[in-house]
């Protein structure tokens, strides 16, 4: 960071799948802007609201009492129109009409892809804040919402375990993660799942059956298999069907946790992470940084180019996979 830049009026938006802690990030962006003497505008419904001119001035008290709430007060969308040059030009004209000279975009890789194109094309400095329950952005150890979602999943699976154990059943529980298995793996370790099916690796059904047989031989009377929604067989119902064809020892049930995973009050971790990233995003813009994402690496904040965050893939930790296997026997 070098010197304070000419940024005077910041716009903030949330885009893509919502995540618990997005409100804490909005609050931090708004309060940090005002603290540093900048004006701040909330853009509704992500990039679509920017195109439609749904832009409103935010004050210190506009963000009161949202720290503990899930969802996003700015609402969210996945805008098709923003993918077009015409859409982006409309959005740019609306920002200029409001005198907005910098943008904070809170979301995942789709959000950052849009942000990068927007800055490259029209020259508005953008700072990204990683907000997605999937934790799949390259360059940051954590994204806002991941911790809360893993806690929601853990709570749900603990409940499923109670009934699984009472009835000696095998449950296949599907969790979110269209392209990534971070939620599934972390939840697997925390809930003692016998196996985790990830989008990042194709485990054969024979392999899975062998694990279940081994569990039964080790006196397991009930088990939970966690299936990430993006794994290659097509989800929990299909995995359960194929397993049952080969192995019918257990009465089998399937539970899809669905969008319950995206809701709820953010955890302490997500509130703190969001608050730190929100303040840092504004201070980075003030010091002339742009086209970057605020990241948390080894417990410190740093800036990562948006191009890197969206072009590289965040890898599943192979040691965590190994540990999940070791402790599930
Ligand atoms: O990007 C977060 C995420 O929750 C994914 O894990 C999931 O596949 C997707 O969003 C679902 O999105 P939608 O709200 O469009 O159903």
C-alpha cells in the first residue's frame, strides 16, 4: 500500500448464493467507509440492481442490528444481463450517475469474474470479499459463511445420527457443494461419517460398499455417508440406490439438507472474519488497491489478485481426507 487515493464514494453489493455473515461484511464496509469520511451506497440484488439503478445511500444506522442475521439485507441474484457488454455499460452509467467511484463486491467466483471484467472494461476499482458457504475460492483459507454452514450441517447430522442409531439405519446425507467438497469433508470429520463422497474424486461404489462391510464387521450398527451434491454419480439418491443394489444389510434412508445450509445466524468466526474483511476492503481501496480479493491466510489478511482467485482451483486437503478415513473405521 502506498498513498490514499481519490476514492470518495463506494458502492457495495452482494451477489451469487447468499452466505451467513454477508450482513456482517456489509455492516463493516458501511461503517469503515463512514469512519474514514467516504460516502457509501448499497446496491440491491447484486449486479442486476446495478443495471436497474436500485442504489441507495447507506448511513451508520442503516446497518444496525444486522450483525447477527443470516441472508443479505442488500439481497442477491445471479444476473444474466451483467454477462453482456450492454448490461455492464448500463451498470456503469448508473454508478457514474450516483458519483460512485469504487466498488466492493461480496460473493464467490461468479461474482469475482463479473467484478474483474467490469474493472478491466470500465475502469472502476473493485475490491472483492469472499462470501460463499462453499469455501472454494483460491487464495483464502476461509470464505464468509463456510464456518456457519459446517455448523448447521453438523447440527443436522447429529440429529440424523440419533434416529439412525435407534433404528440401525444407513443414511446418505447430501450436502451443498456443486463443484467442491469442502463442506462435505469438514462435516464428515465433525460428525464421524463412515465415508464422504466428493466432487474432487470419484470413489467407486465397490469401494464404498467395502467400507460399509468393514464397518459392519467392526460392529457398527448404523452409519452416515455424506454425499456432496456435485459428486459424480448424481447425488445421494443415486449413490444410495447403487449401494443398495450391491449391499442390502441396512435399512437405508436419504436426506437432502438443501438450502437450510445457507441460512441462520452467522457463527462468531464468520462475524469476525466478515468484519475484518469489510474494514480491510475499504482501507485497501483508499490506498489505491483494486482488482483484488481480501483473503485470510494463516490468520492474517492479505490481498490476492481477482484473476488468481478465479482462475486457480482450491484443492481439498489430502491430509484431511486421510484423517477422515482413519477415524471412521
Ligand atoms: O454457491 C453456493 C451454493 O450453495 C452451492 O453449494 C450450491 O450448489 C448452489 O449455491 C445452489 O444455488 P441456488 O441458490 O441457485 O440453488
